[in-house]
C-alpha cells in the first residue's frame, strides 16, 4: 500500500511541475501615442492593463501579469542611447510587459 501511495505522489508531483506557466518579459519602445496609453503603461496604472493584455494576446499568451517602465540603463547593450534627434519628452522610454501562458 505504501508503494502505491509513493507512486501516486510521484505522478502528482511530475504532473504539477509540467503544468508550470511559461512566462516571458517583452521590452518594447513606448512612444507617445496621443491617447495617453504610453503614460498608463509607464506608470503601471490600471488604464494600461488593457494595452498590456492585448500585447500579450497578440503573442499567443493568456495574460499580462505585470507592466512597468524600464530605464534604458537596465537593458544591457540592446538599446541605443538618447540622441539629439529627439526633441520631445519620453522619446527613449521603454516598457517591460510580463506575459504568461
């Protein structure tokens, strides 16, 4: 009887680890769009939830679990530094959106 219980416990643990969610963080440019979505995403406000959720859905993920502004210095070597071509605030803003399956 102990053997059967041990086997069932192992099967349960293996199944639980296989169901683990796939999570991915996307870093995207956050240009001002005129609608304020950029500020909602950058501040992590509730108004940005729909945009973050839609972004994840478009990449075949179930939901957005988090979104926030990312400083360009947090992104290692993949983002160009601010240039003199940008004459408005927020030109080089980036957002991290965490998506989960």
